[in-house]
C-alpha cells in the first residue's frame, strides 16, 4: 500500500500545475458566459432563465446576475415572457454568437496543439485515466458514505 506521504507529494505536484484553472480555461461548457452562450446557440430558440438555471445546475439568483452582465455587454437580449410576466426569456445576439465562435476557435487551437504534441492515443489514454480516477474517487465516497451535497 502506498504511503500517505507519497500520496500527499503526488497531490501537491499535481496541484502545482493548477489543473482546474487550466481545464476551466479550455472548457467552453464551464460555468459562466461561455456556458450560457453555448446553451443558447445550441437551443436555437429563446429560453427562460429557469431553463438556463436547470441546465447549469446553479441557482436562479446566480443566473440572474450572469444574465445582467451578459445583457450589459450586448451578448444576449432579455425580455419578459408575454404569457407570464414573471418569466424572463433570453436569446443570443450576433455579438454573443461572435464571442462564442471566438472561444470555440481558441479551444480548437489549444486542443490541436495538445494533440499534435502528444498524439491522439496519449490524449485518449489520459482521458481514460481521468475517468478511472473519477470512478475510484466516487467508489470511495460511496464506501465511506461521503456526500457532496
């Protein structure tokens, strides 16, 4: 069995590369503006703030703050639902579409560089290793009765 010291050293080494910040930078589906823009673009229709909240699995208050920022930047249009004045409907603007396209191109640029450097198989192996790590951690949580809610 591996020692606690070795585990802590490995975790410290892993954390030193700031993996969360890196992945969030490359993740178009990360929480925030990119997530909302992607959802709106994929839906192809006006959606309610509640639908965005459900999709992102965050509170409606968090979504309201985010939508205000996006509206102020001209990325979305908000309007009251004509059938229910309490409901806010949201659609993406041309500027929002442009920003989304820029972010997607940026992610493709970074992703291409990674695949060119390591090769498809090593990237697939890395992804598979990450899945297995996630599954091991989830199994330990279940065994220990640990909840993250």
